[in-house]
């Protein structure tokens, strides 16, 4: 279910950025496409690559206990290993 949510959010990001650039206007089509490509890449990289890793990470020992408990950063895996890939790998590959 999460991989479909990631795909939907990435599509929405791309559409919104394209609409904003169409509304604002640019001097040339090349500048518009360059801006859209850069913004969409950064947003999709964060949404597809960084968020799944942060959601499953266990930061106890790396960050203060109050911050870890407050942000619920007590995932099951403390490192990238076979267990981590079993849990989150299918989501990342499916979203790609």
C-alpha cells in the first residue's frame, strides 16, 4: 500500500510543479523545463528514497532519547542489513 501512496504523491508533486510553472511563466521553455525537472527530482528523491529509510530507522543511541521517543524513531532495524531490505526493499523497488 505504501508504494502506491508514494507513486500517487510523486505524480501529484510533478503535476503541481508543472501547473505552478505554467501559471508563473518563464522567459523560455528550456528554463521552465529545467526548473520543473530539478524540483521534481528533489521532491521525488526525498519522497521515494529518504522517507522510507527514516520511517524504518532506529535512532536510539544516535540521537537524544527525548527526540527519538517524541518523533517515534524507534524502528526495528538499526542498520541497513538483510532484515531492513526485507521490510522496506519491496516498497522502494515497487515505487521505482
